[in-house]
C-alpha cells in the first residue's frame, strides 16, 4: 500500500504566547514563519511567513481576511514535519529592515535560483533554503522568541472536504530575561530576572488544515 497523499490548505487560527519579553507593552508585532519539512518526495522544504500582532500575548484570526491567514496550499505525502518560529517583538522600522534585507538576498541569488516563500512579506524570502540560512546568519536582526515542531503524516488529515485544527506546542527559543535599570546613589544598577529558560513551554499556535 502506498503512502497517503493529501492536498491541504493551512491557515492561521490562533496564537498564544504568555511570555513575550516585551515588558509593559500590551500590543506587540512579530513575524511568524512556518516550514513544511519534506512534505513530499523530492521537496525538502516549503516556507511561509506572516506578520502578526499580539494583544497581551494572544491573537485570533477567525475574522481576519483569508490573505492574512493563509500559509500553504500544498500536497503532502506520507511522513513530514511542520516547524513554526515567532520572532521577538518588532517595531515598524525593524520589519522594514527585514523586508529590505530579504529583497537583497533574493536579488543576490538571481531569478534562476529562486524558490518563492509565501505571505504578505512574500517577496521577502525568495531564496533557496541553503542560501537563506547563510544570509540570515549575517543579519543582526530580531531574535527568535519561540519555536515548535510537529511530526505529522498525511494520513492524519481527513479526506477531501474535511477540516481539522492542529495545535503546535511552542517553547522558548532562548533564555528570556527582564532587564531593569535604576539609579542608586548616583550609580546605575542593572538587574536581570529570568522569565523563562530555553526550552520552557511558552504557548502554542493553532492552525486550521482543510483538505482540498
């Protein structure tokens, strides 16, 4: 018997990150990136990115436009994985810098080597995985806040016309600290408090998977 195969549409449903490390900021902006790892034979990876705004660490996408929710329309076959990362809080200027950086990365490899990445930042990451990995290492941009990985099988999803929710557990991608500075006797003192250790649970992202 051959491996199960499904054509799926994967959209954002909700995000919950209790500890954003953003101090007193109630509303924070982040970049979420999702990767399908070996979704089918001959395809090592497919990536998509969406910017997202969290209020008190949470966001719901049910009422959002489809274009703001969609991550993938892909064929999956047999065993594969879905990886999710979310950056630390970004301001508008930082998001713009990331856009410019990725636009430069795409131009550097040339049209013949481009493997498009979806999302409203879509033009941002038109670069093969191996090139992108090296390029990102050179970019002194935002650190990752959380990451998660789900191991899946195409048979996990319903036949054509079905839909299910998939929740990916998120963990801290690095040690999260709260740094406070105060002046005591005319001297500046810095206090660091550990909010989360690397690998500690820090919420989840829920995706809606519809079989086409």
